[in-house]
C-alpha cells in the first residue's frame, strides 16, 4: 500500500508545471488526507479471544477482503495477545511467512501439507487448504477438524511444529537441491537427492505429506533410518512414474499418500515394528487395489501400446535407468548421469528436412525406395509440400498447409516422440548434433566417447551389442576429425550410406522393446515377487512386448490414426 500511494503522489507532482505548482499539489494532498479521513485506534483489553476475533471479523467485513493468510495471522496474534510469550509466538508465525518470501500462495501450500500430516481427519492437501481457517481457529465451526487454537496448550506445540517443519519442507520441494542440504546420513544423501530432484522435475506434489513427515522423523528420531527412508522415497518415485506414464487419476493418488503419512505416524508412535517397511507395503498394496493398471501385465500392456511419450518423463526415466545401472555395476563403463548437464536428443530429428531440401532422413528412416508401406505415400507428399514451400516462386494453398501440418504432427507423435527415438546427450553435443543426417550426428555424439557410451540408455548406438559396425565407427570418427581440422575434404560415401541408412523404423522398434524392458526393471517392486516375470519368464515377457510393439507400429505405418 505504501509503495502504491508513494507512486501516485509522485505522478501527481510530476504533472505540475513548476516548483511552485509542485508545492501546491503536495499541500492539497496533505489537507485532503487530514480533513477527509478519521483515524481511530481501538484497543480491547481484558476480553476473551473469541470476542476480539468477532470485532476483527466485523471490521474486516466492512473493508478490503483479507487473504486466508492475513486471517490466520490475526488468529495467531489474538490467541497470544495477553500472554507473556506473545512476541515469541508471533515471531514464529512471521518466520513461517518470511521463509516463503511473504508469498501467500506458497505459505498456504505449505500449511496445507503440514495440516494434512498433523490432522487425521484430512484426506488430501486440497481438503487441508479448505480447512486451514478452521485449524487455526479458537472454536469449531461446523467442521470435523480440531481447532488448534482453542487452548494455548494446543496452540503452542502446533505452531512450534509448523515453524520446525518449514526447513524440511523446503528441502524436499527444492528443485535444485544440493547433496549437502539433506540432513541425513551421507551414505544415502546422493541417492535421496537424485530421487527428490526427479520427483520435483515431474511437477508432482501429492507425495509431499508423506515425505515431509518421514524425512523429519528420519532426522530427528532415534529410530530414524536413512536407508529405509531412501527405500520409501524410491517406492514413492516408482508409483509417481507409473501413474504419469499411464495417466491415472491424481486425486486417488494424493489420498493414498496422505493416508500413508498417517499410517507411518501411527506405526511410529504405537508399534515396535519398522514403520518404513509397513508404510511402504501399505502404500503399494493400497495403490494396487485402487489402480490395478499400474501393476503387472496391465502396466506391461500400457507401456507396450503407448503411442507417444512425454519428453520430460522420458528424460527422467533415462536418468534413473542409467544411474541405477551405474550403481549396480560400479566397475563397468557406465557412469552416473547428472540431469542438469544432459538433454534429450531425438535421433530421428524434429525437422525431417535438413537445410534446403535434404530429405535423407525421411527417405532412409522409412526406406521409401525399398519398402512398400502405406505411410510412404504420405511421407512423399510431405517432402513434396516442404520443397514447394521452400520454393520462392510457389505458394501452398490453405488446404495444402493444413495437410502438411497434419502429416508433420502425426510423424512427430508416432515416431519422433517415441521412447525408442530418444538419447541422452551432454548439452553441447545436443546443440551441435541438431537435425543433421546420422553420418554427421554420430561424430558429434562421440565428441566425448566415454560420456556418450557410458550412459546405459545410449548403448544401442554403440558397438556394445554389435549394433554398430566397430570398424566403420572408428573410420567415420577418424575421418570426421580430419574434416573438422581441414585435413580431409569429406567422409567416404560408403560410410555416409551406412550410417545414414542405419536408423530405420525397424531399428526404432527394436530399441523400443529394449527400453520398455529396462523401464519395467527399474519400476519393479521387490515387495511384489517377480511382478513382471523378468526373472522367471524373461523371454516370454520380451516376446509379449515385441508383439504388442509390432501391432502398434503396424497401425502407425498404415496411417490409420491420421
């Protein structure tokens, strides 16, 4: 308010023609304020807190509507108004407010998470948000929520915990969390940090109540266990990834995490058994009964039949796969992936035509000159329309523009944005690779060969499983280096032909099957014995994924969904 009126007065003064007029303007403003308003101070002493709040509500109803956080502050001040520790507890509230930069939305979001953990009658953070005023009230107003400010014996511990939990909440919700910021055993700091960063990058918040309470418990209680906390955190991530890949109802999901927080709290307070394991089992079993599509054969089928993949989810899954492989085999060439330094690369590029009319990618990927597919005619049509669009003397009709965009959208959703078409690259390699033909991309992928080949999900474009010809790879890397240093004019045509023709629809399908099996492996729960059959029926599962992938691509290549 101060800044608003300061600017208004400044604007008024600026409009004056000279110094005398400016002085007159200020005198007029001063007289207007002094003569047009009455300023009164009302101080209520020796009254019940409930009466003071009634007066506050009446005065507030006659003026500008206050935010929910303003009203909560009034409750805090009112409750401790006549107490010796008034300043201490008002300061605790102000500490909460300033921790979030006085942003009312952020404060309300935090308090909703906090209340959903503390109050057993709350089943979701949305419910908690609608009940905040009742929780910070001195009386119960048609609500099952306990009014935490009914007595000072309730208000003090409630506000103490609310202030204490702030730093833990900020840790778990921080998008750029540093390893050293987590207050748990150093043996599990890095793994927990990785999971928390991925969860926050997924833009999911339903898990906040459970992880807030268990993180605080792990740090502060003698029975807190960093290893078990990591296991609970990992289970939370797996469930979140499963839901996002399948698209299950997030509301059911949120309720389960709030109930899991209450479950953990109850077990920790009343049982000698491990609350982490019990809560993890409860969470998995409850989710399985409420969303069966996230488990076993149903999940296998959903992933195998997925027609496109969200880039952000794919990047996070690739990072999880690669880091899990790194930890499982630390002596191997695989290396840990830092998500901040990597970017998702499309092997088949987002712009299929390179430069001015180079149609190598669509011709080689779909083998237009060698195979007969329904999609071939549409791709040829797309190439023709792009070439015509680039011709200065030609102009596309509205109908042709629409057709071009329809084909482009179809190719992007069904091929370019398929999980089998993604790689993980360092940022600089991603930029330099761009939309070039594969014979020009490969040398850029291998700018730092250890970085590229050490990422597990990139193995299909390495010589690890003899997917690429090792001799040809060494030759093209050597020739590309000489071309870059101007010691050679160009790469041999035979090598160009081999690499430009390497990445095809069939290769994408093969890699897709491998990646889906990798995804199933890193999303599996040890609590569910051989959930996907990867241990006892690996060949059958692989064949099932392959068959469903073939059926899915048959639809794509027939253009049935265009």
